[in-house]
C-alpha cells in the first residue's frame, strides 16, 4: 500500500469540492439524456491523492476524483492526472482496476493536449468536463485556449491570484524575477497582463505604477477566457478565501453552452450568499 500524505483543506476548499460535485452531477444527467452524445468524459488534471483532511472536522473527506466516480448516472470515462507518482499510485490503489478509469502520473499540460483532449473531439460526438485545480500558476494558457476552441469541453479553472501577487504582481514590477514573469506569461498566454495589472498614478515625483485590484485582474482574465480562448459563456468567477478572508484563488467556469452557464451561475450564487452570512 502506497503511503500518501493528505492535504489539509479549509472550509472554502470544501465549498469548491461541493460546487464541482453538484455541477458534475447535473452535467452527467444532461449528457446521459442526449442520444447524439457518444461519450461524456470527466477529466481531473491535478487529481491529488483522492482524499483530503478537513481542517474543520479533522476527518478524511473525498476529493474531486472520488466525488466524480460516485455520480449517477456515471460518466463514460474518467481521466485522472497527477505529476506526483505517489499520489497517482495512491489513486490507483484506492479506485482499483476499472476499465473506465485512466490514471496518469505525468505533466498535466502535456497529457491534456497530447493524450486526453484528442479523445473529446466535437466531431466524434464526445463531450468533457475538465477540472483544472492546481496549487499554483501551473496551468498553461494553451490548455484553456485549446479547450475553448474545441467547443466540446467545459472547464472549472482555478486561477491562483495569491501566487501571482506574491511572486509577480509586486510594487516594483520591473524588479520581478524573469523566471516569475515567464511563468505568468505562460499562465496568461502572453505578456498583456503587464499592462492590465498596473495603472499609472501621478505623484510629486512623476508617475508611478500601481497594481490594480484583484477584482479587476479577475475580470480581465474572465474576458480573456471568453474573447481569446473562445468560450461562449464565462460567468463571474467565485473568489475562494483562506481562514483570514483573503482571496487565494478565483474559481472560473467556462462553457460553450448556455445550459452549463445557467446552472453554474445559480450554484455560484447560492454559495456566494452562504459565504456572505
């Protein structure tokens, strides 16, 4: 038995798991009732160990892969990716041998583009729900843009604004390490974030660059996912917070279909209202 360390997750991470579980259940029901659809596929690009340790209760709770596997009617296939070999092996042992489950201990960006997304082609009457839930600015923009152009994939995408703020979006932007800038360029898709994230403010000593708010950056990314990646529907993302109330990341949903947009907008609204109490 592989010894796997479980991540400790806070309340907002549990909220995220519930949002995704709730929508994945609705999605599978809808796709199961579409006679023209050959397969509907669940993809988890940063699947983890399968379980998490709840900070609130101290108990083990199922992660997104186990939640998805429990949904009825079931997805046609499950593709679970984690670059950590121990986590991937732990998932294999936890799930057991199943013909409908493929587990990869590989780089998620490469595996999605080369192996998994080709299984989800619109013209093959296949559809997919893809979860992109990394711990840092890890998702390559090419993944998001490819999914958008395919018109057959819906995504949940976690954009780690705290990582961006700590390592890239600093008060002296010209002094940021080049490797961090390159990382942000890869996540954003180009260098346009630089002009979006800062605005000039006049002072007695001339103009200085000041970072805009997290909300403004989140909205710029929402528009980019819609206008550049080509997703028809991208509702306002959910800010996900830590125990101190600071936004750690924004949870985005993007879809080519109005039905998905309507359902997720309703789910987001419900949890926003819960969080504001």
